[in-house]
C-alpha cells in the first residue's frame, strides 16, 4: 500500500505526509524556498495539442445515461507549471507517428507547442508523467535535461502481467514504455510511492483507478491549490456524476480517486480534468500563437453550488 497519507481537509495543506523519503528530489538547502504570504504562487498553463471529435457518450462513460446522446470532443493537453525559476512539465503528449498509428489528429507536437509558448524542451528540469498511456508519455526522448517523476506502481503495471491483456495494453505504447525503462537505467527517473514532492508547493498523489499508477498533481497558486487531475477524471462530468470513463483498471480506486482529487483541491473550481474542452472555454487564453490557457486564473464559470 502507499506509504503516503491523504491530506486533511483544507485550508491548510501543511499536513501532507510523505512516505519514507520518496520523491524528495533535491535537498531544500540547495534551493531557496520561495515563500510569501500566499504560499508558493505558481502559474499553470494547459497547452492543447490535439482534439478528437466527435465522441459519443458510450466512449466517455462506462455506464452512459441512456437519455444523453450528446457528442463531446476530447481535447489533449500537457500542462506547464512555472514559478520560482522552475519549469515543470506535466505529461509529454504524443507525436505524429503515434497519432498516425491511432488515427488521431495532432494539431502540433507538444514540444513545438511549448516552444511556441516560449519554453524550449531543454529548459524543462522536471517532467511529471501522470501515467504511461500513449497520450501522456510520448516524446520522452525530447527533454534532454529533465528528470522524470513517475509512480512506482505505474512502471510495474506498464511492464507487468497486465500488459499480456490486449484491452489493458491498448492505451500504452511499447515504444514509450521502453524509453521510460531506458530513463530508469540512465538514472533519470524519480519514483514516487503514493504522495511525493516535486518542488515546494508542487506535489504528486497516486490515485490509480484509470491506470494502476495514475498520479494527480497539486500546485499552489495565488487562487489556492489547483489539482491537475489528468485521467482521474477525463471530463468534469466523470467526477461530478461519479461516472467512470470506460478505460479503467480498477473502478473502486477510480471512485476513491475522485474523493482524493476533491479533497486535495478544496474547491470545485480548482480541479482540472484531463481532457475536457470546457477547460479551454472557461480559462483565459494565455497566448496568441498556441492554445494555452491560464489555470492559475479564475475560470469564467464556477462549479460551486
Ligand atoms: Zn489515460
Ligand atoms: Zn489521457
């Protein structure tokens, strides 16, 4: 079981407990802690690099509402966290080769999206890989100076017995997983077990469910902690309706994951789903060159009841 404990209800957050030395990447003595009255105020940008349309409810919900026939697009994002001199990338998207294999439409490679946004791939020091599915863990050869943060259980899952099953294996690319194995051998991977810290105010938390080692990322911002839920909830509706996305390893863990995401965020407007086009509608556009949206800003629409 995970070594970390779940955080207590917010506000606060100082009571996160980390498991036995997991994930402490650098000695705090070497890194000045940027602390102000608001805590660590990072900026977060969602960079959209692909879209898939249209998708019927049965593609998005394990048990779709029979009265709902509304088609929804699925957007693909990577997320850039900036602050305190750091550029932390969350997920690495897929490339043109993988898009062709899966008949997906790639708007542009996430590495090019990053560059258009003003951040070169070689300036990325840390990459959090939420899980190893093809749309989150491609381009692993494009970040020469990055350290990769992965849950221990995700590496085990993606290289273990479950990959003998076609349905469970389908969202993975053996090329991506192989590259991650190479990074392990190159001592470029920090494994986390449960909860872990990437930088002061940026923490990862295993939720599992969708993939056994899926982790979400909690980031301190000026509007409070924002949780990048990745595929813990593809759409707002998966979490709001407590309705699983059909790609799932463990439904029980997925259901617990929604509770964890809500608790970590502390407010419904501070949870960011992994693939929902609504994100691009309600967060301010942050670039005229690329589809980038500022998640540290308030959304134009609130989900608070
Ligand atoms: Zn996934
Ligand atoms: Zn995904």
